[in-house]
């Protein structure tokens, strides 16, 4: 199943990259993930900012993020990995400034495709999960740094639904 995940991700990345390059409003991000119960990982993301949607809600910014997550679970001598593909629409609301650096509150709800449904001692029931996020983003111009909480769950569509939570530190660069 990991091969089909990778193929789907490459297709989505190429499709969204062409759209983003046409509008020249794109960026890339890397996130370090710290999850509960010995789960760590990283996320590689492509972010694209549709030009026509940037001024619909005043100073609020909007972008789509397509990402691949690699999770690693370590418990004693037991190791398990998981691959997750995700797509999320994200809103950035202006909050305040620190030393002339704008700080945004970020929020989004997207969808994800999880390779292993039994991971880190949890049965998450379905390959399809929602990816909910909330965080703070410091905007340094072409570079952003974000601290966010990301929650994955199937929203109760199938039991059990314990969910997985991550604290992430992200660095993104727009081109």
C-alpha cells in the first residue's frame, strides 16, 4: 500500500505544483512532529496560495497544503512506521505583531490517507482521517515559522476513534 500512497502523492504534488507555478505563489515546508506515546516524525509539504482568494476576508490569508508525513513509533525494542498523505485548506488570521513581525493564528481542517490503521498501539479504524490544525505563525516575509497542534481522527465515522495528536514546529519558504 505504501507504493500506491507514494504514487498518489506524486500525482497530487505535480498537479498542484503546476497550478501554483502558474500563479507564482507557492512554498515548501518541513515540519518536525512530536506525537504522544513515543511517536515522532516529519512532514514535507507543498503550500500554494491562490492569488484570487487572498483578499476575500480582509487581511486573512488562505492556502492549500499537500503533504507527506512519515511517522515513527518507538517503544522499547519495538519500532513501527507509518506514511500519511494529506491535503488541507488553511486560513491565517492576523493576530498581533512582535518587533514588527506579524503573528497569525492558523486553522484548517483537511483530509488524510493513513497507510497503517493499527499504529502506536492504537486502532484508528480507517485509512481516511481528518487532519485538524491550529497554531501560531510568525511571518518573516518569504519565510514563516509555525508552532501548531495537529489532530488526526476519523470524526467518529467508525469505532474505535482514539485519534493521534502532534505538536509540530514548521519552517516554510515561499518563492
